[in-house]
């Protein structure tokens, strides 16, 4: 079974035939990692521990080491992220938030993958 192409906060996408667009491979992993990092713990009733809750941290003072540990720990729970080599997490304080850059190896393809996004007000 394939997943539906969807980045958290965005709309569902359609294929050229009008069906819901499927996603697989490295792109699927990127979407899953981003969804996990932005989902608040407790939002999924049947999986209360799922999610890093980065979105709810907006406005709080940023502890870089705490954020890195949280992001890394959550990433390693995703089956799309290889455990070895360990993913790298880079955080940069920006106006009104934090810019996040992660680099990891896709567990299904064995290829390097990167994901970058901002957590802002």
C-alpha cells in the first residue's frame, strides 16, 4: 500500500489522472519525518507519544541542545531513517523562530537525504 503525497500544513496533491497522488521512497520518508517533528504529542489518540511538537515550541526560548536531542530522538523512531550513520541536525536561530536542517540516510534506498524547514510564528 502506498502513502498519499502530503506535506504537513499543505493540501493533498492529485496525479495527472485526477487520483490522489501517491508517494514512495525517499520523498515518503521526508514527509513522514516532517509530520512527526511538527505533530504535537497527544494529537494522535491511538499513538499519544507520537510527535516532537516543534510547532508548539514557537515563542518559547530556544535551547539548541534540547531541540537537537528531541529532533534526533524522534527521527530515529521513523522506519525511513537509517540508524547508521546517525542523522545530523543543524539549528539556526532566525527572526521569529528557528531554521532546522537535517541530514540522514534513507533506510529504504540507502541514499543520503536532507530536509530543511523553519519553525516560526
